[in-house]
C-alpha cells in the first residue's frame, strides 16, 4: 500500500477529481485547502496572499492511500491533469504504508482501504 500526497493548483481540482473517479479500485480521497510557498517564496506571483510579513499561495492537498497495483495510474493521472507547465504546478509525494485499520470494522491491511 502507498500513500499519495499531491499539492496542486486550486483551479485544477475538478479536472483531477473527474479523472481520478475513472480509476477502478480507487478507495477514496481526502482534500484540504492549504497555503504555503515553494522555492520562489511566493514572491512576484499573481496569486500570492500576504499574511503579516510573509507571502503565501493557496493550494489544494490531495491525500490517498491505495493498493500498489494502481499507484502508477493515480500518480500519472494527477501529474497529467494538474500540469500547466508553469512554476507552482505542485508536487506529488509517494510513501510506503505499513498498516491501515478501519475503525468501524477493525479490518486491517489492504481490506481496510
């Protein structure tokens, strides 16, 4: 099992979700509105938000835990759809997941996702 975290531009969310829904076996997704900055420190960007002394850019964070057999498809879909070719398109992180526990049923492992 893998956890996939993707940071994308907010206006790409609907398109990314539409394509992810087409992936058979996709268990679910958590979506968060976040803000932060990358290497450019959000300087000189149109969508920068000033808070105190710092500039931030609004982003969307997607979090998914998936079986190994669909990891590449999920990552490739997010990358393809979220891509604009401009700085600030985001990042995708993939982590190993050692265990999952479904609280309602007490299932563990792949059957819990």
